[in-house]
C-alpha cells in the first residue's frame, strides 16, 4: 500500500486563523498511518485535524471516530470533505489511537470502546514523547494484553496492544465547592476536573462587579462553574453555555441538573459562538491558552472576535486571564472601550465594550 503523504495533502487546522508555525499534523499521526490496513474496519481516536482520517480515506476505507473535540471533528470534515462518522459499537478490526493529554479522558474513551467489543481489538497508540507520561502507559497496561513498545520515530512513541473486551463503569466525579454551596459533576477530561481553576475562582469572587443581564453567554464553559455562579446571583438571566469539548458539555449539563434543575439555559457543543446569531447583554470568557497539546492564544483571539459579532452597543464582554498574557492590547483590536475591572498579582479581569 502506498504511504499517504501528509505534507502534500493540504491539511489545515481548525480554526484556520492561527500562528503560522503551527501545522495540522505531527510525526505521531504519520507513524500511526503506517499501520493502516486496507482490509480493516478502522476506528480512530482523537485525530486532531483529520490527518489520520485522510490517510485512512486514501486507502479507500471509511474510518469511525471517537473524539471529544468539536474543532477536531470540524477539521476532519473540512480536510476530507466528509462528515466524520461516530463510533457507536460498529464492527471494527483495528484501532489507531492518538494519545490525548488527559489520561482520564483516554481512560473513559478506551473503556467505552472495550464495553462494545466481543473480541480483543488490535490497537496502535502514539503520541509525541514529550506528551506521553508513565500514567498513559499504566493505563494501557491495565486495559490491553500483549502490550509492546515499538521503536520511537522522530520523537513519536508507539505502543501496540490488544484492547480487551470488558464491562467497565465510566464514572463522573463530584467536586464540592462549599464556598458557593455547589457540587460540580465532572465528566472525564473536562477542564479543571480535580480542582477549581484559580483564575475562575478569582473571576467568581468578583462577580459582584458584573452587570445584571437578561441574556448571558458563557463561552468555553467547562463544567459550567461560571454560569452556575452567575445564576446564583441573577437567577432570572437566560444563560447560553458553549464548549468545544464534549466532556465539558456533559459536565455542565449534569452540574446544572444537580444544582439548579429549574434554571433556564441552553448548552451547545460548538466552537465558541460560531454560527450564533443572538445578541447577548453579557459574555463571560475564561479563555483557553492551549489547543490540545499546543500552547497558543489563537483560540482566545477567535473567541473575542466571535463575541464581538454577538454584542450590541450596550453589551459587555468580561474575561479573566493571566496578567502576563496582556489581553488588553489584543482586545483593543476589536473593542473601543477596554478597561481593567480588577486584578491581583496573577490575574486580571477585563471588561470590553464595542
Ligand atoms: C480555561 S477553561 C475555562 C472553563 C470554565 N469557563 C471555567 O472557568 O472553569 C477554557 C475552556 O474553553 C474550552 N474551549 C477550548 N477551545 C474552545 C473553542 N474553540 N470553543 C469553545 N470552547 C473552547 C475548553 O474546553 C475549556 O473548557
């Protein structure tokens, strides 16, 4: 079988506007593609921008996907011109698995696959060595038989094993927040799964500064903490929560159901406010500073520009961020009125208006 050439395939990242030095595939994707067999029904986990998917398509088969990320699924669609097909227990003979940063996400994904299997599945796991830890390996040893280490190629690790059928429980974890009288219900892999982020905590401590809004968007909502805290202060606000991580959407839904079952809110698995036509009185963002394993402010910039499109003259965007990121300067590209509402030695809370 001829090898798929990643560098001539015109693969693009999603969002498409990003730092020029970032590319849409890495050596681990290329290494995984070497194990594609045109005879097999292939399952791909965590394809970042569709490179592995395109390599499988080039061998004339249609892979199935397990993927937490809306942006990755969109990239797969754009790069291959096909909507990615979700794995729902269909027959599979081979797994190509990109190791995600979150070991708990990987555990939940692998257990989901194991639960559907009726015989062991041949799987290849790869990731760049700087992102693969002993925790990843411990998990693979736990769920696979016959685990083998293949030689590292261009700093990409590779493991081969047989994923064993089993009936695993996939649990969410509960994180009490006594100072707010809330309990967060976290799905595996959600942001701040074990502990509240200190930036979010600082933001919430200053929520008394926020206006009393009728409509509020919480962009990159994670487990819904900011919306839950806003709802406590302003129970009549109509909330819209979005996150590109499915684990986040599930966590926010469970956290609202547990804490405020009667709250009015909408929840979307989406790239920020992409495609949203509503104007909000207030938009809240604790922006991510990485996309998967890559440190980048690209997503934050994309969120700010999407936010502007959903704001009227009286709307307010409030963000919390690490001081050193100096987002005030970036926000001035889109907003005329940008001010620091408050700050401490680590974080800054910024208000922006059109
Ligand atoms: C710093 S966390 C903040 C989470 C939550 N708002 C909090 O304060 O605890 C950033 C969140 O943005 C989400 N995210 C990253 N890229 C995104 C995108 N393109 N669209 C929507 N959400 C995104 C991440 O999944 C993560 O939940």
